C-alpha cells in the first residue's frame, strides 16, 4: 500500500476532494493523510466519510515551533512552511516506512505506483520532481529547479537527514519572495542531488505534466489513456498526473486558467473534465456544508494591473465565463 499526504484549507476543498477521487479511480492501493488547515475542511471531510483517508486537524499537528513562526507568515507562506513538517509528522505519528507528499491541485490518470516503482528501482531515499519548464516560462532561477508537487521520503537515515534539514530551513525562512537565493519552501531543493546522498530525480515524463511545460509535448487520448509525445525527442509516455496550477473560480461566474498558453484541444482534453469534476465535488461538499465555498472563489479584477492581466488572459482564451469555457 502506498502512503500519501496533502494539506489544504476550505478554499481548496473541491480540489482536495478531486485529488482523492482521482487516486481512487486509478485502482491504486493507498492511504491519504489529509492535513486540514481549518475547521471547515476537517468538519466537511469528516461528514463525507472518505475511505482510505486519515484526517489530521491543525490542533493535532501544529507544534510550538510552527506556532512561533505562524504570525509572521501569510496563509500561503505558512502552508509552504508546514509542508515538510506534515511529512515528518505522518512518518512519525503513523509509523510509516515512506510517504509521498502531493499538492492538492494534482489529478491522477494512472496509479502513482507507475512513478514510485521507478523510485523503488533507484534504491534512493528521496524522490524529487523537476519542473521541466518550457523555455519561455522558465522561472527556475526564482522558483527552483524542482517542484514540491510530488515528493517522497523514506523513513531511513538518508531520507530523514534531508527531511529534517528541510524542516529546519523552512522554520528559519519561508516567504513568497526571492531573498538570498531562497524562495518559499521550494528553492531549498535545488542542490539536493549533491547536498544529500540517496536523492533520485524523477525521469518519467508523465509525472509532473503542468501548464508551464505542456507546450513541449502533444497529448492525445488513446484507448482510455492520456498519451504524450515529446516534440523535441519524439519520446512517448503515459501521463500519470497533471498539475492544474492556478485554475481559479471567480465570483462573477468566470474561470481563470492563468498566464500560460494552452491549446484549445488541451483545454478540451484535460481542463474541461477537471473543472466538471470540481463542480461535482462542490455539489457534494455543499450537501454536507451548505455555507461552504469549496472553490475558494475570488473577486474579479480590483486594480488596473489585474484588469490588464484579465484582458491578456481573455485574449488567450484563459479568462472565460464558465458557459463559454464549456463550449470551447
């Protein structure tokens, strides 16, 4: 059985539920440890009675060290600060031999074991996932070479050495700005393949397909699987998961897909089904928590800069009313 953990608050409730359901649909044998970053999340998920899910409340999880730095971090920065600590907490509290952290906005099309079997064969103790940025979107100097999205640690000497170092660094500094070669929790991973022994960089191209790298490949649906073909090399692969970064629902009925160029065929293949699953998840969440906003909806543009960004996204067909989006 594979062990996974994730963290989110009520603004990501629909995404977190869809992540869980996508894992379930792959047939993977797993347990998902969900760190609930507010009471609404804990209460709603408790009422949904999800098999294979273990809920951890903030009251259970937060240590004195985390509570000490919490007032100086934004909500997002505090989540980043806590990522490494959720991994350590799950390993220690539940006596797990290994665990994989998942961002809540991932969607799995194949069992994660497809990727973890590569990790098993490597004999390593830590697995990290490269961003594989498309050149025009390459922000690795700022955001890091690797993405925290899918990160595995074994509870052995090598794994815990890297994990404890990461926990300590994130307590010292974890902010949404570039400072002395640091950015959030993610830039710390840049030198891990040389800083620590037993670190494996994921090679499977189907792990970590995302808006910032999908331009490098062609994706098609073949026999029920999402197949990718890398344009530069011609290599083919099965998409294991896609990272639906920055898919935002707005209070005016629009959806915002962000600032990456996405082909209409890709929106039909991946984004429309994903949004439909989010909408269904929202209905299920509201049945047990009627006052809950499961998407974390945001208001439309409130400044000149935001308005200009919306115009650009509109030009890219990335800022659309949901009815328009569904008709693409």
